[in-house]
C-alpha cells in the first residue's frame, strides 16, 4: 500500500451529527469491499480513534474502512448506538466512496461486537465479533445476586484495548456496564439479546472469545446454536487465557481476513 488516505470526522448522520473516519488506499480505483469497524468500550467509553490500528490493517488487506463514532452513555442509552449504525449503513450504501457497494462487512470488539451481530441480523452482511456482548437476558437472569460495580475505569480511553481487563472473569464489572446500557430498563433485556432474532437471512458470522475473560463464552455458544438452527454458516474461535477482544487480534487476524475474503 503506497497511498493511505484517511478522512477524519465525516458526518454520516445529519440529525444526531455523528461522525466517521474513512480509510482507504488512494492508489486503487476501487477497494474490493468496505468494512465497518466498530470500537468497543461497553457503550460508555471509547472512541473511533481506538480502532485506527485495525482500520489501517484492513486497508492493507484491500478494503475501504469506515470507523464510526456513536452515541454512548450517559448521553444516550439502548438502542441509540444501534440506531446510529443503521444510519451509518444507509449512508455507506448511498455514498460515492471507492469500493464495491455490494460488498459490505462489519468488524467489532466487545460492545462493538454486539453491534456487528445486530448488523448481520438486520442486513444480512458478514460480520466479525471479538468478545461480543451477546448473552444479555439469560446471563443477567442467572446472576441476579451479583452486585454491579463499575470499578476503576478512569484510564479506559488512554489504555490500549489489548491491556484492558485481562485478568479473567469480572462479573460485577460486566453486570455494571451491561445494565448501565439500559439505564434501568430491565424490560429491554430480551429485545436487546440478538440470539432471539436470528433468521434465515442473517449474515455469516465469525465469533471469537477467550475462554477465561470477563465476557462470558455463553454468548458465542448460544449464537452458534441459533445460527445452526437457521442454517447460517459461521465460524467460532475460542482462545486460551483471559485476553479480551483486540487483546488477541494478532492471533485471529489471518482468520478474519480470510473470512471476509470468502464472504464478501
């Protein structure tokens, strides 16, 4: 790649004034497809610049990448981030950006992994979810005795994703940021759990998780079962240890690129 083009803070939603960064190879007349790269952060922290590294790697693999900001708490709660991604997808489809508009996929980590799964269900596009927050209603129902605790998240924005929460299960923190997303609306847990809405037109998925991290593996396993029932091809990857999301990105990178090359 000889000419990396980065366009910062392009507005994709004129109503809520949400912005995206765009990455592509200016030497190419057209990238082979587009990847929506959705950052993590539990719907309460993080920003699009956190995924500049993965966005550039996707450009090197031949893709144009849009890396959006989206509304987070406490300014907005569920389903605002998902609505933002709907607007982004519609904007991207109509854009004149240099890529094959029939080939759009999505990549996301943690909360971003949840949001990519939602895109697969709504639009039938292939997605990658690293440590996606997928098991919401069942997990919360089985952990009613866990006392939610935010813990020390003061350095979240300045900390590399590969270094966040790498110490294994942390049920109080997990419960805190998941319930925080709903701002007290317990009636929304089931409608926000994507496994219940998988259909025969859902997009193909690559789902990864560490076996001993703070995001439970049950989300991946339940999603795999639902995809099987609807005959949707998928791939899963369970990794040893407690690394979260982009903490194991290097281990799964070749898998991810191969997945998109085959499904887009």
